[in-house]
C-alpha cells in the first residue's frame, strides 16, 4: 500500500512539475500547416504539457526567407483545421498584381496572424518554428522561412526556437524517396530533442527568476536547433556552434550553353579549420547543433562604437 501511495505521489508530483513549467507556445513552420514536421513538433510539445497554438502557412513556403504581405488592406485567409490549429494563406481567387512578385501567406505572415490576432489577448511565452524538412545552417539560414519566422517573433519581443531535421544529401541524390524517409524518420527524435532543450532552458530561466527571457537568454535572443538524419543512438552528442559560411548544400546560379541561367547544386569546397567549428560541419559530422541567434539584427555594442568612431566625420 505504501509503495502504491509513493508511486501515486510521484506521478502527481511529475504532473504538477510539468504544469508548473508549462508554456503557452505559438508553433509555426515554412513547410506548411499540414507538414509532418510541424505535426511531430505539435505532438511532442503537447505531450510535454505545453499549451500549443499551431499557425502555419497554407502552402509550402520553403526558402522564402522573411517575405510577407506589404500591401496595406490585403486580406489573408485564416482557416481552422482543428481546435487550436490554423492555416494562413491567400484568399480564394487571389492573383498577384500584374508585373509584381508578391508573397502572401508566408511563415512571417503566419507569425504575425498568430501574435497580432489569434493570441493577441494571451501572448505566447515562446514561438517554436519547425520542424523543417532539411537543415537550416550556414548560408541556408538567410533564405530559411523557418528561421526567419523565429526571427520575426523575436523582433516582436517573443523568444523563439527554430527546429530542423537534416537531409542525408548523399542518399537523397541517389534515391530521393529513401532520403525523404530518412529525414522524416528522424523527426520524432528531433522533436523530443527540441522539447528537452526548451525545458532545460526554461528551468534555467526559473533559477534566475526570469530576469532573462523564457529560454534563459538575455534580451531578444533565441535558438536555432539542427538535428542530423540519424537514429538517436547514432547521434554523436550536442555541439554548440555559430552560424558559419560553409555548407554541403550550395545553390549556385549558372548560365548554360543555350544562355539560360539555372540554379544548381554544386560540390562544396573543403572546409577550413574555422568552418569546421561552425554549425554546418558539426551537423554533417553527426552532432545535434545548438546555435544562439539574435532577433534584432544589431551588431554588439563594441562594434557599434567602432563604426561610430570610424564614420564620425560623415555628414549628409
């Protein structure tokens, strides 16, 4: 009887602990509101006791970076797939203006709708963007809708975490379907890893009485998480690495013999010693990679001061 009581109290204590650490989370992505990655992340976060509102783009918006609606008065269609799960896209029959390339229903649009409309009265503690199909490291971070959705949230004052599962490039070039399955097969482990990171970071915040943000970081800083396309028992641990300028995925514009310009993948150069310490190489070596990212695009104060001294004589 005493053992049963002890076990019951332990379970109750675990439930209270989860409830005490539960966060109100806005979940988004760039692969689309119905993508398997965002579903895996939703299931992992809710299983951990967090309150999650899913607001993703209606369509796959990979590589769209920070694009968003810039036309005042432009309508967005917000549809509810299920309670607390929304898609943001163009209204029915929408066509872009003649001669204009426009973005509508993007990851940034989804974050804006989530923060400005759906969660206006109950702002989230955290925005999670992902899980993205494919890594977001090195030069890819600039074009990533996943990462820029997180950055947009940080611009608006909400800490954020971007989450991605890598692609086995060698495999997917040989067998596209096998490569797809390998990445998708690692998404549940990616989600579990992300939940662990969020919960440990939040516990650190609690120790500091949340003088830092909910991730235990100062100001508008967040995290970019990248997980290899490997079974959990083959991941070589965690690497804390900055965003570098090398990656195995290299998009290059090339002009063909017929004059047509195409975008192609080219083999990467051999990474330097410095590049081997950065995110893309560490991920390629089989590590789960954690990178701290800033949400205000400003250089550190020391660099700002250096520029001020260097340019003090410049006049309009």
